[in-house]
């Protein structure tokens, strides 16, 4: 009986460990959008400036065809996309921690 109890406890502990690890492996994402009347060049300049001021220091990848800039900060990735045909800009930040993702997102959008 004691062996079954110990086996059940070990199995339960392992299940909890694996479940917590699996949940931590899924990225968190925070996104929002806002209206803009900026031209493409100005929108892209604001996006680059906002990424830098929000602390995204990695090299920026510019997807010029889609008016999108990307930046990285540690385990966090940010994107700013200018949808100029509908006068809208989107801010996205993803990473392992939801509260940090939200904080970085708010900083990014606030710098735009």
C-alpha cells in the first residue's frame, strides 16, 4: 500500500512538473491597434523610434512590402505594422511572461 501511495505521489509530482513546463513553453501575446493618418514613410519612422525607445535593441527587420518592423529584446519579440490602406497601425509583443509582455507592449504603443 505504501508503495502505491509513493508511486501515486511521484506520478502526481511529475505530472505537475510537466504540466507547468508545457504551460511555460507557450508564448504569451499582447496586441492592440490604433487609427493613423500617417504616410508610410512617417509611420515606419515612428515604428522604428517606438521599438528603440521601448527597449527593443536588436537589429530591426523591415518588411517593406507590408510596412512592418520587428525588434527583439531577450525572449520578447515586437512587431509594428502600418495598414495604411485602412489607416490603422498594429502593435504586437510576444514572449514567455504575460505581465512582461503587457508591460513591453504598453511601452511600445506609448512611444508611438
